[in-house]
């Protein structure tokens, strides 16, 4: 009832940990799950006199990400100090890129689905900036103490800021899912949200169409796709209900409680925090080059060439979707499922390479509707699937040539998981599952069915065509479920027309 009266506006800030061996400004190891406070350099711990040394790999990863998100990479960017006090930030400031970031003005095409209706939308990227992560505070409610783990402190981050282009939780979570796939494809972030390597902050407001934007709230540290969707949806609903009841939306920071699926207050923002931004005095401006400008550089050892990085950019998820649609004439829904599941595109294309005459739509349909289900039931992934692409293609060939029925193929696939060393052809022979396509044999079965069910024939004659399907099903059963349904249907129609 609110959809016409209210409009929700959502923008995102995504913090993606850069996938490098060492941190942004120090040589400390950058790895999740190490013993507490064992991956901390003197610089990370803010010892006096220590200086930052910029990690070239982090910059290259940032540039690659910017190019993947269709951003304009700034040839000169600068670092700033963002001052605030918190126990897990020992220096009392964060080194970031507030005023002159690494890249600006990009966009991402992503898919959003609603009951198998796949729609492609575009979200605009405001900027991408490099910055260092803080440490982690561990709060012990029982003993009323807080402990600090600095292992994460100084880890390189890419902060990806979007325009307020999203309308609800479903929309925003679809974008985050696409961003995940992009970053994983280019390998600049592993995107393990459960480990904190990808964290999402959402800025949310509501207003009535034609009126000015409403007061926004920020929901911090969303660490799963589901939480992004649920938190935004709840916050939109909360703000609308509050305004409908005469209340006022406060400009505040909130967190999402996954136990109750609700956002809860963290702190208000009525007084704007003064971060006292200032240029980072220990880091010079970051200069990047292209093929033309690099010619003026005497030593090219430490130079980062944007054009060279552009050449390393692999096909992105949307590129793959479009190629599969065009090359194999697949539906948008099917290519979306293939691309969304890691390894599935490679499996599909290997099947097509080994069996080039096989119908691509049949292969994709079989993978999506059968193979994925069996993999989930048996706790496998496509990466450790016991069914080889060669055997899978041979199974599809048996269906395509009507050696077995589509329903029988389910049983054959189950057997292939249980006995991966036996070919699908041998399974069909051993189980006597080969489909009957002999027209004389099937005609005899159909004649017998018609003799035994005159009442169903009478209903069919009255124009109730659904009873043709009933008669064919009975013929399939009488053939021990081995009769070819397509041929049985044709024979049954011919016999009924001639009676």
C-alpha cells in the first residue's frame, strides 16, 4: 500500500579487502584467521617514527577494479588522514583518499529477477578510493571488557561508493551479488562476506514522489547478501511506518540484528563528525601512466601503466552472459543461473566442446534442472562432481536421440553419481531402461489402452482434449515406463481420429 505513496532511495558504500599477500602500507602478512595480534608490523601498531610504504600490488588491484567497474582512473590521486579515535585504530587516524580518489564515475550492469523475469539494470559508481582497514574489537559482555586484535589493521581496502540508484533491498542485494562476481572474476577480493573481506554500508531514506529527499539513516557492516536485502527492506518499512504515524526519522547510524531481522540504533549523527581531513604528509601524490605518458619516464620499474592493466582484464560476468546468449541462443534466465554458480559455465562449455552436435538448450536445461539438484542433494559442487563432462554429454546424447526418456535420465544421472566408472550407455543396458520407439509395439499398447477405457474416450470426444494426455500416460505405464511419449501421443491421436 506504500509503493505509490512513498519512494525509497538507497546508496551503498562497499569496503572490499584487497587480495594481496601484504598490507597497504606495511609488509605484515595479510591473511584471515591467524593467531591474534601476530600479523602486525610496527607501522600497523602506530609505533612513533614508522612510515607508510605504499604496496604497488594494492594500487594495481585498485586500478584493475576501477577498469572492471568502467570507472575513469585518475592519473594523479592523493592520500588524506581521516582523524577519529577508536581503540582498534592505534594511530588515531585512517589513511584514505577522500578528496582526490583513485577513480571516479563508473557503472555496473546487473541482473535483478522477479519470478524468473530477468531485468538488466545499471548502477552508477561515484568513486573508488584506497584506504587502510582498522583492527577488530572483541567485546566480552560477561567480564565487561573489550579486547583488540590488530591483525586486520592496515589491510588494504577499496571503498566503492555508489550513487543512490537503488530502490529497495532486492535491488541493492542484486547489485552486491554482481559486484561480488566481478571482484572474484578479476581476483582483487575474495569477497568472503562471512570473514569480513566484503562489508556493505547502506544509506537509506524515503520520501513522497515530488517532494525533497527524506532524512537518511546509515546501516553499517552488512556481511551477507541476505542481510543487505533484509536490512534495507526493514529500514524502508520502519521509516515509512514512523512517518505515517507522525514521527520523525533521525539522522543516525544503525546496525542490523540478524537474530530479529531488524535494524537497531548505534549512534546518532545530529552533530556532524569533524574528521579533520588533512593531506597525508608521509605519502606523495600517486602518479599513474598510460602508454603515451609512460614514454616520458626514465625508469619504468615501479611505474603502473593503466593500459597494461586494461589488457589483463578478463571477460566480466555480464560479458559472459551476453556471449552465451548470442553463441548458444540461450535464454537470459538460463545464462544468469550458469554465470551465478561458480564453475558452471566452464562445465557447460566443456560439454559443448566434447559434444558439438548436442543441443545447447538441452544441455543448459539439464544442468540447471537436474545436475544442480543432484549436486545439492549429495553435497557436491561442480568442482568435485564425479560425473565427467564427457559422460554428461553422452547422457544428453541418449536423451536427444530418444534412446532414453527425459524422466529416465534422472535415474541414470543418480546411478552415474553412485558409479562414476560406468558409462551412461552401460547403465541403461544393465538396468534395461532403453526407451521403446518401435511403432508396432507401441501401437499394440495404445489399442489395448483404448479398449480398456471407453469412458475416457467418450470424454475426449466431447472436446475435453486433456483426456488425450490421460490416455498417453496410461500407455506409458503399460509400457513399464519405457514407451516413447512423443510417439505414443502421435499413435494415440491417429487411432482416435480413425475410430
